[in-house]
């Protein structure tokens, strides 16, 4: 059935949790299920309790014959539009075999199953202590879906998370050459399997290569874990890996090209490694630029650029080689003078001593060493004033020593000179420290210890004193310089970590999208000292959503941003794509795709050439992308909640309207039917009965008219289409008209009006305000006893006209005082007062259109009072901008 490649089993097994073995293929028909059944039969022969929990086999095939004598559990039938069968998870858990066979790990379970995905069923079986054999294709691996879509042109719908495959105890690849697979499918031996693979050899070969690579990587990782667990230094040459060692030296180009050729010939993974020691932290700008160029070239050639930190270059390289199981090392050997190699040693020689059995390729520098070369590598970077400061310290120590030599021996005074040397080296630098040591030695020997001739030929002790002082100055300056460089590097890393932490904290507290983007731009401009903008897709185009004040994007910048968005790669300044653009465009990418672009206007083109700066910028971009995605998800959730609320309101409205419409329609229909029947039968109805029927029909028709009018008014208010025709109106006429329209509604009640005689005319829409007052009166009548009083009062307070309608009902709960003006909101009463919940909402809309306000209060002695306030002077324009 084809060859198989099995991974080394982990050394430590999990005693309680079941073990998972995956049979991996690259297409349907390669024989995954067959290989699984063969392995299961071998385990059953060893005495293991094996059960087929779910198998997908074609009838009349060898696979079906192989599974015939295995115990299998019946599937669970799920009733739906089209009944389907799924694995009966509960039956497997109750049966609790030692080994369960579950075919098709990537399968989506039917609705009604316990889990949505079959791999979740498998994880539950593993947690129950049941070992599982399962099958899947490499294209179902979640991280490879984009590559599979590019190869086959088809979207992979059923996927398995990488973590499930990574957590498998054993992975076995079932392989079959593409030609044999196609021949098998054409023979028709596998039925529907032919529909799931492409007939093109190239696609199958690419999928097969992906499966082989995935399996090989798993094998390699397991081998390295085994070596680390057993403290095996290696390397084991099971898989070739090449490491190219570079520094800021012109030979770096040759090393990288040589490494590329060697890796390609070996078809090996390769790394380009630079070790940053404390001395490199003070690297001159030119050398750092050269090093960054090397790392960028290596990345473009397909290598993995790595920057290590350590005290020793050789130790760091050897440790990395052991961790990554490096089999070939390429290192350069610059041409230097013999005596300098004797003094400083050779890193190549030390690497050869430490690398063990790893092959080392040494490439020599074609350029001859500079002459004279004894000062190469020695750099004194201290400012000129520091040298004068060191001389001043020496002069001061010398005068103090001359004054103290009356009481102290020269051997005691030498400590003062050593103290001055250490101070110069520690605070002023290595160069001033050496100068201080040289001058201090001469001063001590000439003025204190040997005031006669400067030096005598036989007096070697002065040379020892002078050498010791110079060594102290050089050591103090060098050590302090290294410590300062490390402190600066640590401070820089702390700044970067703090910046990411601060941005993450700000993004976590922000709710709105603009707040998140404002936080991103603030931190980017603060950390990188540059201007920035965030571009988001809107209606198929990339547009600037938010930007700092001093940045302007031209056409080329926008084109670079669009390219970065569509290609998921950086573009613009400092990159190899559209480098003429002024900004550097970083795609903001999440797992679900690119959500936007961060455009940065750097201070200099080389600002983001440093790996540290690029990594920090990438961290900012990742946090920004996650924040944008979170804001969009929140927006979608809010829209879904609004939609759900709207649907509930619509349902409530339909229920309420259907009841409120049915009641008056039934009354009108009943009255008309009674009159019609009397006319048709020739029956004479009493005038009182006829009048009563007509009055009821008229009242209910009026009620129906007002209900429809309320619905139309609410629609116009929400659409901003309500027209307001203002004219001077008498408040007495306004209230009187409202009362005259509600005689039946107010029947049996006493209505008291309190209206001053000197009320001025007010600019308002008479018809609309009559409707407001009618709704308030109707509300007061509905929520108060039939024989209770209703009070209407009006008055001018400041520059507003107040009109209040008060009743003697049960009042309004304090929690509902603000909500009663909301659309469809009604106070819950045990007596179930009919209504739609639109009347007070319409009142508020009409009053606000007039530039006024409305509120509700509970009345002293019981009841409620609703007050509206309208400006007495010329009110502001209504939202539609239309005046009468």
C-alpha cells in the first residue's frame, strides 16, 4: 500500500491521557485508511482491545475486506432535512476500548452533534484515556490553507488546528507516487475519491512535497528534542543545516553567497548569524550599516538572519550550532598581521577546537591587510576635552602627592595616582585612561620615586610601575565602556518592552476604533519620533482613517500603501518596493487577513534598517492589527445586538398593533354588520341603538385613525422628514382644541385648567402641538382612575413656555421616569393598559423639533405630571431645516 515514514516516539509518555497517532497523506486514495487498519490489526494481534469508532470505506474494496473482522460501533443517526450519520461519541466513551479508530480527522460534524468538529471528539476520547488512530490529508492543516488554495485554486473548508497535529504522539506519512494514485483512481477502485483530487500531476507533486516536508520537520524536531533530553551535543547529520558567520567586514558578501550555494546544493536550511558582544554595541555607524545590509541580503536570499548576544563570539556560535543541529559552518578569516593574531588570537582556530565533528569551511579574505596593522581594531572615541580632563586629574594628584610626600612613603602615594587613573578610565573613557596612566607613571617616577635622572638603565622597577599604571587605565576604561554599552542596550530593550506594554494597555482600555488608532499613532510618534497615519479599507478603497498633523500622503505614498495591503509586504521608504515613496507602509495583518496599513514618515531612510527597530515596529503593527480586528468584531457584535433588538421591537410592535388594530376594526365591523343586517331583514332598530352603534363605530374609527397617524408620525420623525410650520399661537386656543378632540376619552372626568391671562403668543406648529397635548391627555386618562381629576397648567418661566398635564393615578416608578419617552416602552402594570408605547415618544420628537424639552415627574399626593417646555422667542431650526 505504499511506503510509510514513522516519527520517533517521544521518550516520556502520558500515563493518563490517551495517545494519538495520525496517518498523514497528501490526497484521498493514497491508502491512509488501509495503513491505519493494518496497524490496528497488528495491535489487536498483540492483545489490544481495538474498536472501529468511525470508518469511511468504499464497498467492494480491499479496505472494506480489511475492516470486516474488526469490531465496529454503529453510527449515530441525526435527523435533519436530510438524515446523516456521525460517530457515536457517547457509545465510544461507554465502550472505552484501548484503541479507537476514527477516520477523517478534519470532518465537520452535523448540527446537533456534541462537538462541531471531529478533532474535538478525538480530543475528548484522548482525555478519557482512549488511544486513537486517525487519518487526515496535509491540505487540512490550518496553517497551510493559503498555500493549498494557491496550488489547487480551491478553498479548504475542513481544517485541523496545527496544535492538534503538533500534540500527536506519533505521525506516520502514507505515501504513493502521483502517477500510481491517478492510475488507481482511473481504474475506479475508490469510487468518489476521484472527485477529491486534481488530475494534474504538478498539483499532486506539490501537495506530496508539503506532506513530506511537514513529516520531515516533525522528525527533525523530535530528533533535536531527543538530543537535548539526553545531552547529546551532536551534530547528527540526519538533515543538513548550514550556518554562515558574519560580522561588519567586507568579506561578508562572499560568505553569504557561498552559504547560499552550499545550502542550495545540499537542499538544506541555512542561517546567517551575527554575534553582538559588548564591543559591538559601540560599533561605528558605517560598520553597522554594512552589517544591516548583510542581514537584509541574507533574508532576500532565503536565509534566516539571526542576531545573537553574548560575551564570546565563539561560545555563542558553538551553542547555537548545537541547539540547531548545524552540520556545516562557513566562517571568514580576514588577513591580519602575524603578531596581531598572536596577541589577540584567532576566532577561527578557537571555533575549530570547539565545533567537534561539524564541518567548518574557512573562506579567506582576498584583500591584503592594511599596513601598518598593529592599531587595527583599537579605537579611542572619547572627545578631545576628556583628554584634557585626564591631564588635569594627573596634575591635581601630582601636586597633592608632592605636598604629602613629607609624611608618606612613595609606595603609599602611588595609590593616589592609581585612583586618578581609574577615575579617568571609568568616567572619561579608555583613551583618556591610557593617557592618564602614561603621564601618571612618568610623573610618579620623575618627581617622587626617582627625583634624580628620569630613568637609569638598570632601574627596571620604574618600568614595572609604569606598565602597571597603563594596564590599570586600559582595564578600567575598557571594562567601563563595555558596562556602559550593556547598560545602554538593556535600557533600549527596556524602552522597547515598556513601549509595547504601554501600547497594549492603552489598546485594551480603548473601546472605539478611533481611540485605538489614536493610541497607536501616539506611541508610534513618541517611540520612533516620526509622523504616522493609519489607512483602512472603505468601500473597496484604502483611505486614511487617522493621521498625525504633520503627515501628508501623495499619490505615490497611497500606491505604496495599496501595494502593501494587497501583497502583505512592507513597501515604500527603506524597502525594495516603491522606495521613492516618502513613507514606509507596514501591512497590519492578523490571522484573518490584512485589516489596514500603518504608514510611517521616517526621519531618515535607514531608520528602520536595524533588526531591533524593525522588530519593534512589527510588534506595534501586530498590536494595532489585533486592536482594529477587535474593534470590528465589537462593531459587528453591536450591529448584531441592534438587529436582534430591532427584531424584538418589530415583533412587539406587530403584536401590539395587531391587537390595537383588531379591537377598533372589530367594533367598526360589528356596528356596520348590525346596521346592514337590520336593513336587509327590514328590522327597525331603535334610534338610540342605531345612534349608539354609529357613535361606537365613529369612536373606534377615530382611534384607528390616531393609531395609524402615530405610526406615520414616528416614521417621519425617525427619517427627519417631519415638516414644522410655525406661526404665532394662542396657548388658550391650543389647549382648548386639544380638549375638544378628546371628549369621549375624558368623559366622566373633571379637567381643571390653570392658564394666566397675560400669556404671550408662541411660535409653534399648532397642529403638531395639539397632537402632543392630546397624547398627554390620553396618557393621563389611561393611567388614572375614571373619576379622577386631570389638571392642565401653563406659564412662562424665563424664556420658555411650560405646559403641564397632571393626573391622580398610581404614578411612574422612579426607574422608568427617563425611559417612558423611548419608542415602544411601556410601564409594566398588572392591569395591562392597552397601547403601543408610541404616544410619549412622538411627543418628545415633536417637542425636540421645536427646540424644546419634555420630562416626567411624580406628583405630590399621588399621580404623575408630564411637562413640556418650548422657547418663547424664535426657536432654532428643526432638523429638516424647514420653516413654515
